């Protein structure tokens, strides 16, 4: 994961924002009246071109690019229709509903069309064995539009919020694995399955493919930024470069 600047979408997104705000007002009103909330997929999907540009066509969680035949999802950081604390459907969050009855948390429906809650994610991180509806926190859970999100203290990393995502992870830079160095880092790996075998191999292969050119660039006084944000798995490449720096120069020299 790398940090992504959370800047207001430009004027070309004004119509979209107005529509998103209008629909949000409608679902909040419906929810207050006890009318079941109906979300419109088309609204958040329309934001995809902006997200692709912002996230450099990479998954917000694993930094993977398009896999042949698939595309990236517009993902809700705070789940829109249900909330669980782990992969088990039995971990659905319960809240106190009307009459003191325990009911399922309705999800953060009021953020369904909020651009600040929308990320770009690959299906592997987002679906099946990935995040789905997981959103564990260590603070106080927001249950309705008036509740503070600042009190939640999420355990899932958000590239908009994390100024230095790398502080939560470590890696040997050899085998493609990443390790959690904080509770949040460990939990994020678990939620999005960030050490799945296919991803581990992809990171390892990307490093093997790029390592000589990265090291040569470094020693030839190349660009200031040897690993750029648009590179797939750039966090891993950066860490692997640092970890392997002492061992690699001789190899790089011998191969030229
Ligand atoms: Zn991913």
C-alpha cells in the first residue's frame, strides 16, 4: 500500500457530486422513516475513471494492476450494507434497534456515494477470501449518519489516511511475503488476504524482473525516485531494494 492524496474531485465531477449528495439525502431520509435503503450501484461505478487516475490503476490494498480478463472494483472502505469483524458471517455487528431489540448493523449506507469512502480494489482483495464486509475497529462504532467516524479507530488501513503505510509492514525483500509490524498492519493483511500465494508470487516476480534495472538506476545516479508510485507493488519494490542493497551491487555489475 502507498499513500494516496485525498483531494476534492475537480469541477468536472460537480454534476456527479450533486447527484451523489441528492441520493444520499434520499437514502438517509428513507432510513429515518424505516423504509429499506436501496442503493444504486451505477452511482459509485461512475466515479471509477477518477479512482483509476488517482490510484494509478492499482488496487488500493495490494497495489496489483488489472489481471487479464478482470477489472478493478470501486470499493467501499466502510462497508455500505452490512458489517462484520472478521471473515465469518457470524461476526456481523449488532446494534440496538427500535424497542431495545438487537438488530444487524445496517452498514455505512450514508457513505455509499461519498467519494471519500470510495477506493479502487482488485476482486481478490475485495471479494471472496478478501475484505467483503469486514470493518473491525478498536474505538466506538458509528451506526447512523450523525455518529462520529473519528471515534472508530479502524483496524483496516486506508491509503488516504496512512501517511506512511510502510510503518505497518516489513518484508525480507526475497520471498514476496509481507509481515504486519503493528496490529493495524497485521489485521489489514488478514482482512485483504495480502499474503495469498498468487500475490506473494507476483510480488516476488516483479522484484526479480525489475531488480537489476532499479539497482543500476540507483548506482548510476538516476532519477530521485527510483521506485515510482505507478509501478505495480511499489511498496514491496522499495522495501526489497533497501533490504537487498548491500547484496546486489556486485551482481548488478557482473551482469553488465
Ligand atoms: Zn488487491
